[in-house]
C-alpha cells in the first residue's frame, strides 16, 4: 500500500473516531438534560374519579330502545321518561314504555342505586329491572346497560335539574 493511501486511511480513521466520540457526547448530554428535566418537573399521577351516592342527585331525562328475547322470539322495546335521584340511594320516576307496539304510558316507579368511588354502580327499579351504571364524576350524565336475562337495552341519562 502506498504511503499516501496509508496517510489517507489514518486520517479517515481519526475523523470517524472523532465523529463517533462527538455523537456519544451529544447522546449523553441529551440523556442528562432529559433526565434532569424529568427530575425537576414530574408529571403528577392522574387522580381516580371519586363518586359517592351524592354524585347522583337531581332530575334526569332518559330515552332508549332495546328488545325482549324469549326463546326464538324477539320483541322490540322503546322507553322514555324522567327520574329523580335523592343523593342517598333512592330513585323515583315516571316512564312510558312500548313493547312490540303495546304502550304503557307514564308509569310511576321507585328504585334504589349504589355507586362506588370509581363511579360504577347498580340501579334496581322495583324488584325486576337491574342495570349496571357508569357515572361521570360530575354526576351530570351516566350510561347504563340492563343486566336481566332476556332483556337488551342501554341508554344515557342527562341531569336537567339539581333539585
């Protein structure tokens, strides 16, 4: 190999070595800066929703539809109404229900509800209708799904008055 080629090869090795060292220092500096920035300004953990029976308080409007399933027969249903939650586990209301076109107008009802700190709970109307509920931490809105065998319904309720 000629002397000029050997000098060129040594020169390129030095350039590559210096460039590699520079990249390593830049990466280390980035880690130090990033690490110190995270250490001085940590992101606070998200607080879990906190609900209680008092979260649901006031008058709510609802509407929905679904089906009643018995064997191979499916009957369409629809419903709408309003209900009042007292903030202590009791609910009263009135609803109109349609089952396969047969209308049951403005029927009053009473019930109870539970609500855990994670804003999930249950709603029982009379002794025959059961629902899992999922409540916004503000209590302004919630969704539910009926859990009785043979019934298919889900809806959203929205608070329209606090008293």
